[in-house]
């Protein structure tokens, strides 16, 4: 089938479908001709609720409003406070990790003799353990400050 003929057939089909849907909507919106005419409803006096019922409804609405306001207040106050507390905690732990890493750096400096060929096995072990401790706690320190920075921004 040619693409032009296919396009024409598709367009004609879409137009006919649109007309059919419009007719169906018009038919659904029109009143039913078979239904008997119903008499107009009689007006009844509106019942005014007694003051006690109105007061109870007003108190309930006030209570719900206070509850909603309290929740929003808690979110507005405690949300930023909790985030600031988390950031502060990450920074404090980062400082403690930095202190331990500084101790590891000092230990590396003290045991630097362990890299010489004349060093004993004991000195080599202390040197490599000191390097490991320094690297581990330096990583903890940096990652803690990076996480604190991310939390404070977003």
C-alpha cells in the first residue's frame, strides 16, 4: 500500500472516529425522552443546626488546624535543626579521625627506619602497620568531611 493512500485512509478514519465520539457524547448528555416528567421537588425549610452542633464542628475544625499547624511547625523547626546536627556530627567525627591519622603519621615518622634493609622484622611490621593506620583514618577523615559538605548543601 502506498504511504499517501495509507495516510489518507488513516486521516479519514480518525475524522470519522471523532465524529462518532462527538455524537455519543451529545446523546449521553441529552435528557431521556422516555422518562416521565417528574414534578419539581418541593422546597423544604433548611434546618439550621443548633448552636451546640455548630460549636462542636468549629472546635473540631480548630483542633485539626492546630494539629496541622503543629506538624508544619515541627517540620520547619526540627528539619533544619536535625540536618545541622548531622552535619556537625560528621565534622566532629572527621576531626577525631584526623587526630588519629596524625598519630598514625607520627608513628610512620618514628618507624621510618623500618624501610631500610638492615631493619628487623619487628621494625618493618610497625612501619607497615603505621602506614595502614594512617591511610585508613585519613580516608575516614576525608570521607566524613565530604559527606558533611554534601549534607550541608542539599
